[in-house]
C-alpha cells in the first residue's frame, strides 16, 4: 500500500522532495499556487552538500561555476581583506528550478492552487515546503506561525558582462551591505541590503531609488550597478522564521524556508532546503523514523538561521 504525501509548495524544497521520493512507495501531490514564479529570480549559491543531492536525483543544472575568490571591502571600496576560500558554486535560480522540474517523476500529480487550510488535505503526510509565509508551520509549532520582518530591504540583480576580479566580494558599511560575484555566461550577480521603511508590495522603482540614495557614497562598482538597475531588479523585504524547536508534529512536517528561513549572509538558504528535502526523502524511502531525521536536521539548520543573522549584524555595524 502506497503512502500519500501532499507537498505544499513547488519551489526548490518541494520539487527536490518530489524528485527524490520513490514513486513505487509514495503517491505524491505537489500543490503550488504560483508555478510561473519559477522563471524569476537571480543567482543562488550551492555548497557541496546540496550539489550531491542534486547530482543524485539528476537535477544539477549546467553550467555551474565555482565562485571566484574575492575580497572584503568597506562599503566605499577600500579593501579590508582578501578572502582565501572559494565560495559556493553559483547557478541561476530559474535554471535550478527547471532542472528540478524535469527530474520530478511523471507519476507526481501537480495541482495549481493556494492551500489555505493544510489540515484539510487528504494525505498521510503533509509536508510544508511553502516558504517563510508557510501555512503548515503553525500546525507544527503554533508559536512560530507568523514570519518576522527583519527591517531589511534587499535588491538582487544580474548585469551583462563579467565583473572585474578586483571588484568581486562583499562591501560592508554601517547599515549597508552589498556584494558582487561572477556567474555563468559572463555576467555579474549583485545585491544590496539596508534597513528601510518601504512596505510590501514593493515597487522596483521606489526600492531602486531609495537604495541609490543610501549607497550614494558606495564603491564605484556598486553605484554603477545601481544606476543600471532596471525594472527587472528583484526587490524584497527580508523575512525570517521564528526559532523552531520541532519540524515534525503528527502528520505535519516543514522543510526549507518554512522551517528556517534565514538572512542570506551565509549563502545557505537554498542549500539547506535542498539538503532538508534530500535527507527527508532518504529517510522516507528507507522507512527511517522521522524523529531521527528531525534530530539531525534541526540543530544544523537553526544554527545556520542564527548564524546568518549574526553575520548581518556584524556586516552592517562595520564603519
């Protein structure tokens, strides 16, 4: 007899899980409200653990480039330190989601709908892969139902042309953070973050305008990228989940951002979602206890959530 699994959310975590579950054992349904969003987004970093999961399910996109070593700068461009260790492999978010989508077995049923009441889903296991706004999270831990606004506004963009090697790295300043990286296709991935009173829904023009003002004294490369930023620039407020002391309760379980949405400073958000899904699928495929899976994943991911917040505080305190 097959086990019925409802996956709420068809993003990175949800599709990884759907692709990794054994179709001979599980009847899987993926509920995704906005599948068109798979075509949007910028670059993501993939550390080795996430790449292993993707390679195992045949969903490692190509090309994937190892991040070039860069430097740590003051926000005005003065070099503070050269970073010795290479960063994660970088990949386009749409390319990653396309590869995951192609790896999902044909037996998985897709339903385009917003799940407002996960408790009403007819399934043996309901997996919340529905991001920081998760409706499933409150069924796992009521105190963590609501997301937390960090107060930060971030811009992310991709510009044509590879960056100068001497510009690659992160730029830290009081209340300001920016970064520049090379990504496949001779392109530049960049981001900024600062505290802002702008509220959602955000207009890209407003967010870009405010960010240009805040970074008016930043390094020339940051000012140039902001001047060239167009309406396709991704502008979002940064939200995180509250601390969680459990990921499993009864027939409900959360993974990815639904469990531990974090600030992007460690570059671990997508990676932890992929590893969550890959290890959960392995536990289910081999009949392992879900509490054992939770005991392995919860400490590491909650530490990453707290650590990313600590790095953001450090970066934005820099003079």
